[in-house]
C-alpha cells in the first residue's frame, strides 16, 4: 500500500528504525529505509534531533494554554516551516526541537516559557512594553565601516553590534586607507519582521557588502568587474575570526569564496548570521 509522506508520523527513532512499525489510523506499516530517510531529510533539513516526544507532547498541551501560544498556533507552525500541512503533535514537537537547536536553546521540543519568549520575538508579537534585548544601535559609521541602511534597521543584540564593530576594527587595522566595509540591515528595534527579509528578526544577522577594488566603496556584486575576490575572501576570514561571537552562516554567491553558502538573492551582499551565545573567554 502506498503511503503519502505527509501522513507519516512517529518519533525520530521509530522512523529511523524500519523494524519499528508506524501506526496510521489504527493500522501498522513498515517502511523501506529510502522512504524513511527521504522523509526525515525533508522534515528536518538538517541532522535529526532526538527528544522524548511523549513528554514534549504532553507538556506542550499544557503550555499551549498556560502560556497562551495556542492562539498563535498557525503562525508558529508556519515559522517552523510547515506550509502545506499542519503537523500532528509529535511532528510539531520535533520541529520545535530543531528550531530550539538553531536558536542555541536546549532542544527538548517543549515550547515552554523561554522558547516561547524567543519565538514570540521572532514572530513580532512580543509585548511592546516588554524589554527586548534587540536594542543596541549600530552607529552610522565607525573605524573600518560605513552603513547603508536607515537607523531603524540597524538594531541588534549588544553582542552582535560588538561583533560587527570588532570585524570592522580588524579590517581597519589591515586597511587603514580603506575601503571601509559597507554594513546594511541588521534588525528593527525589539526584533520581529523587517521588510525585504525572511530573516533579520532577532538582532543576530547582518548584511555586508562585498569588497571592491581600488579602495572604492558602495554597492557591489560578485559578477561586476570592480569586485575584489581577494579582499572579499579576506573579509570572510575576518568575520569568522571575530573574537565576540561564533558565526553560524555566511550566505554569498561567489562560488570561488571559501566559507560561504549560496542562497538566492545574495550576489550583492554577504548575509552573516551569528550564533546566539558568546565565545567562551579564553584562558590566559
Ligand atoms: Zn541578510
């Protein structure tokens, strides 16, 4: 019998182990490994997270009411990546766990108060009065950089702003004559949706222009004759070496630059995403 992938449910362990049956509408099914692995890949988009699904499901029922996130359920599942169907409670818990891991939270699949507060910010439904950590403005210019976004879109977590300034300062040391780095959008104050972006919601992502030749500043893309691959590679290396935050991802489309990933719309800027937690202080 053919089973539609969207009908599958079960814990990661069940899905991974083809001997463990899946129950669908009271009937038992065994799946071939290719079907299972294709489904797991599709569901997660990255490595699987192992959680106690039963516990997560039961606590999520409770938190949905006590924290009040049940009223935002549709938006939550969309944020978790479900666009064509509504996940059941088990698949929901696993998706929460993967989201938590990407956020640097402990990945238990439980949308409790800490996870919910972070998610509420991401959805732009934080209470306006609530103190948000996305409250530090990157000044219009400083050592090694200029900005090309309005102030309203240059807010970040304090450590994100420090990391950007550290990258620019390191750049300035190597290139005191310029060009300076062009810094674009970060986030709006207090986080939440920002026009023109899917991301940039939590003050942890920043756009930076590719570096140009002959000390020129301004817009640039990697297919232009005034683009400097060598200087842009140097920038990518400096971003990774900043002493403030670990780098989660750099999206940029020049296939000859090491340490970046292709993503649509990224010919003309590097999208830098930082990990939430600070680097550990090094022992001296
Ligand atoms: Zn970006």
